[in-house]
C-alpha cells in the first residue's frame, strides 16, 4: 500500500547486537512513522519524521534511534538489542493534510531477539 | 494521555449477520478517527477515516459513525461474509499529522461459513 517496502521482513538476532530496519516509500509522503505491535498492547508509536532530517520521539522511544536522510527512506536502529524489543515493527506514511488522509502501512518486520 | 478501547476483544458470528464493533477514546480533541483491518501476518489496511467534523462515513457494506463529544465510534458491517474475518483496529489522531495515531487493541472477528 502506498508503495511502502520494509526490509528485512524477518530477522533473528542476539541480545546486544545492533539492528537496523529500513522503510522505503515511493509516494513522496512527508510524514513517516515507526510503530511496534505487541500482544496485549496494540500498536505503539516509536518515532516519527515530519521531513528530511526532522524526527521526534513517540510513546516508546527508549532504546531506539531513527534517521531520515532522504524523503523516501526512514531507518530505525536498535543500538544494542534486548529481548524486550522482540516485536513486529510497522512503518507508516502520511501525505498531505493530516485530518483527511489515512496513514498507509507496510507489511511489517518480525524481529526476534534471543 | 489519549487512550483507545475496543469492545468486544473477540467476536464470532454466523455468515450473513449484521454486526457492530465499538471504539471509545478518552480525549475528544481529535483530528480524525480511522478504522483499519489487519489480516494475520499482514500490515494494516485503511477502511474508513472520519474527520472530527463528520458524523459518519460509508464504504460498501461498512459504515462508521463518530460521536466526538461522547468519545465513541462504531463500525457497522452489513451482511457479514467469511472474507470479513480479520482483526479490526480503531485509531485516533489527537495531535497534528506529525504525532502519529493512538490505537486500540483491536477486535478479532471470525465469520463462520
């Protein structure tokens, strides 16, 4: 949807290793978001971006950093992965005015930290 | 802090029934409310978006209503089909576009053939 590609789609790694997830969009949308989805919690916002090099924290930002050097790419980095960061990660984009446009979501990245 | 609650958490009904999914939110100062569908192992698909100034939106067999003052929304599905089986998520936009959505935990819907 809206040309959003998340990579990798699945990843298994060990505690303490760095991990970077990539979100690529082809719609030239201004806003981009990273959410995590966990049983019992639903989707929660990690970080968001409102333009190139403009980012801010969401509800559950501890342990995560983001970067956006180009409109089309939004990277999420776990500097030192922990088991509590095992989750499904979704990227979303939003173009145009906020009130009348839906967010578009990628298919998610399933991340397991052992 | 905005909180979104969806009731019921799970629902199983026979094919052909009309059904209602409920969503409530604690802060009525919203920009919009969105209903999404999520199939297992997949991302979210936007179904309907209701702006804060609107009362309802319709798409095919789906109708969503919004009562902002009471902090409630309903998603009505007419003549349910097995293909409607999925998890339905309600989300509100409270800040501007930069703030992201606040989601409920979803209603897991099963339509029995």
